[in-house]
C-alpha cells in the first residue's frame, strides 16, 4: 500500500459510494463546482513499533520483514456544514467500506496483506474563515489508517556450524531434519 493508493481509494469511495465530490490534495486543479466537496490530504506517516523480522527462509519460501505504518489523513469539507464529513465518518466504519477496499486492492504474490485498516477517526472541527465579505464554511476531520510496508527477507537458515573450542578441538553441528 502506498499513500497515493490509500488516498485514491478514499476519494473513489467518497465519490462513487457516498456521491460526494472528492479530490486528493494538494491540487493545482480548479475546485469542483459541486458543493459541498471534500479534499483528502496526507498529513504525515509514522512508523509504529520496530520492524518485524520473520524466522529464516526454508527452501523456496517467500518471507517479508514487515514495518507497520500509520497514515494521518485530513479530510476538508469545503462549504460543508459537517454533514458530508459525518456521512464519511459513519461510512468508514461500515461493512460496505471494508468490501469496497477489498475490491480495490490487489493480492500480493508473497501472501502479505495489501490493504489497510481504519484506526481512529477524530472529531469534526469547524475551520470556517472570512474571505473578504464572504464567510467560507469549512469543516475538517482527521483519521488514522494503518498498513504495512513489506521488505523481502532472504536470510537462510543455518545448515551447519563448525567452531573451534578453547582446547582447539573441532565441534560440529548439522541440521538433519530437512
């Protein structure tokens, strides 16, 4: 999962399923004519915990080191009284959203999970402002989405060990259980 893929899936869901115009930010394109509309913007990505390293690879196995990431995404509801963001917040916690995400991600050849999880959804906050004589009604909401980065792990298992002890006698260990 890349951050761009995450934002694309979120925009597609909001546009296609909730019928609310949605764009990825920042964008140099003109704003949608439809009101309200929503912009999703990646604020940051943080690593949670240490990378997870699997045991050694046996034969033709494929294994991966996994690094847990959490993307912090800001939703801006432009000319929104909060209803569009509330609909999005409710929908992010639905079985329909889970099914939509599952339909948009491609299975990985190594069997690792290519998707993401909704971790936490924040409050809907007023972010309206005065633009000359006009008041622009805007609301914001932040949500955390968890996913993994995978790095191929190729460390083979130890087949045999030869060491010399303090008395210089050879000591050998071999794996014979396949």
